[in-house]
C-alpha cells in the first residue's frame, strides 16, 4: 500500500481503544497526521490524562503501520502529557520550522507590522529561509506593506491534503488572511471565525523548511495571542513600543502575558520605534517627540535586551504605503537599521536556544 495520509488513517481504523469499543480514527483520537518521506507523525489525543492504555495503543499503532507499509517506516507518535489544567506536548507541529518569532505590542499603531515585515526581509536578505505570517486577522496589513494586495494564493495537494502555497516576494514566504478576504470584511469576523482562519494559515500553509517564521500579531492581548501559543510552539516574542507612557504601560501588559506561567514564551527583546525625529535639513538634531529613553528604562526594569531604536523617518511611512520595505535596500541607512536588528534577533535566539528548552505548545483542556 502506498504511504499516504489517507491510507495511514485507513490502517489506523484497525486499532481499537480497549475501553471504548471503537477505533481511534472514529473516536477522533488521531490528530495532526503528517507523512514526511518515510516518516509518519501524529498526535494521539486520548480521553483521559495519562491514559493507562497509552503504551499499548501506541504499540498497536506502530505494528499496524509497519505491517502495512514496511518495517523501515519511522513512526513518531506524540501523546500530550497532562500537567494540572495545562497539557504540554512534544514536536510534530511545523516540524520543518526551526524558530517561530511573534512580533507583539500592547498598544496599536506602534509599528508592529513595519518591524515584523522589515525584520523578515532582513533575515531573508541574510540568507535565512524565512516566512512572514500576518496573524492580524481583523486588520491585516502585510499584503499592503509588500504590495501584494491582489495576490490569491493557490492550493495544492500534499499527501492527499489541501495545502496553501505561500506567496513569495523579497525571498519570503508570505501568508495573510488579507489574501482571502476583503480587509473591510475581516473587521466584522467574529472570534471563532478569526481563530479558525489563523489556524488554517498556520497548519495548511505549505511552509517547507524554514529557519524563521515571523508572525505579525494584532495589538493587545487577545484571543489570537492565545490561539498562537496553543497552535504552535512559539520560540520567542519581540515587543514593539514607542517611548510614550501609554505605549510603555501597554507593553508591560504584553510582557506580563508572555511571561505568565501559562503562556511562558521567552521575550527576545524590545524594539523602540519612533524613538526620535531628525529633520532632513537638521541632521544633527534629534527631537524626542514621544519622550526620551522610555524603552531603555523598561528594558532595564524587566531585564529585556533593547534590540533597536528606530527613529521616525518619513521614508518608513512612505515605503509602508508603497509596499516597498526599506529593509530590502541593504545599502541605505534604513536598510542598515533593520540588518542590525536581524543580527541582534539571531544573536538573542541563539542564546535562548542554548539556555532554554524548546517552547511547548500550550493545550488547554476543556
Ligand atoms: N519609524 C517610523 N517612522 C515613520 N512611520 C512609521 C514608523 N513606524 C511605523 N510607521 C508608520 O506608522 C503606521 C503604523 O505602523 P504599523 O502599521 O507598522 O503599526 P502596527 O503596530 O502594526 O499597527 P496595528 O496595531 O494597527 O497593527 C504605518 O503607516 C507605518 O508606515
Ligand atoms: Mg499591524
């Protein structure tokens, strides 16, 4: 029998749960089934935390797969383990993606999408396989920032599954809900519709092998944030803020959310955006329009590296509107700012990956 997702599911119908008198597939206990070459990966969602039959069911699945597809098939079955109300599981989700970075802020309009887009472009420019995901379901702005408003991604079949082919530009793989709906319609989406759309982008995107997936989040601390950490193991978060007090106060909320025991996503650093303004005709002057040193203070207080201070530059606003990210121009001052930011992010990620274990996806049991 050919090793395809459908065939594996068919074969797993032959494995019964000893207490339920029905098979695992009918009981919807097989999740996230993927075929990767000669490897079969899936999650076994058993009804009880630490189900006593876990070992025997796993063994039965392995036997069933090997008997039908050959002894040389590698099998990775993940069984979530329960820790109080929160379950933690092992890899298997987006296994080809090495690092997932979310770009967040407390306050809206501080420059998340600008930072996420230009960071992704700079990472790609540095030779890393990079993707950019627009998770701002209610106000997607990535299509405009990369001048891709008219793009309609194609769908193709991989192992019998419909997968969305990300749009490619600036050496990035890009998906945004903006490619599928009119931005004006996105605003009226209700919570579950929005979270389902995001899940689809993450899991049905044909991402392949990636060094970095950069995710642009909506402002605040919303359902979408919770969906992200439930759906994928986020390696680290970058917080963007302007130096003004209201933005900093909201940034603290964001920091607290990522650092909360439940979410527990390491913060890679803080980016101060709109740090000052320098008029073209007065290149030596810095006007601190939103206040001075706010992010540095915050970074010290919370022991978070300050990754970059990006001034207010008319060209940043213009290139955002034109869909030409300034980071693409390596040899300009602006290109240099984002290249340095990318280097700092890589440095912090290496440190994080050395010092801390991989982030586990959060599973909340009903
Ligand atoms: N350093 C900067 N200099 C000039 N303009 C900037 C700068 N950073 C961002 N902008 C502009 O400010 C506006 C808001 O930026 P952006 O969309 O990146 O913010 P955001 O935090 O993603 O907003 P939202 O919360 O709505 O998602 C955009 O028009 C952008 O071009
Ligand atoms: Mg945005």
